[in-house]
């Protein structure tokens, strides 16, 4: 009986790894990911403000972004606080 629980204990992490994630993008297309996304593409650069609410280092979550944010007045503030924004 204990052997069953021991085997189950080792197999539980594999159950979570096998799940896929399906979401709809802004155009209504279905996108299926094999695992949670680690980085995102920002369609609008000012969305970094939202990411800043979710993570203390929002730049680490960004794979790419549009250049529109560099035109706004907030960009200088973010650049001062997070130098990686400029990379």
C-alpha cells in the first residue's frame, strides 16, 4: 500500500507538466501553448505599466515591444527606474 503512494508522489509533478494552455489572442485566434508563457510581446509599449503591477522587473517578461512607448513622457521615468527598458 505504501508503495502505491510513493509511486503516486513521484508521478504527480508529471501530471502538471503534460497540460497545455489554450487562449484566444486579440484577433480571436486560438493559440495553444505547451507550457505557460515566460515572456510576452507587447503590442503597445505602454502595456509595461500593467506588467509592472504583476512583476517587480517587468522588462524580464518582455520578448519584444513596439516603439510607441518611447514617444510618451512616462518613458524617461521608466528608463531611470529600469535601465533595461532601453535595451
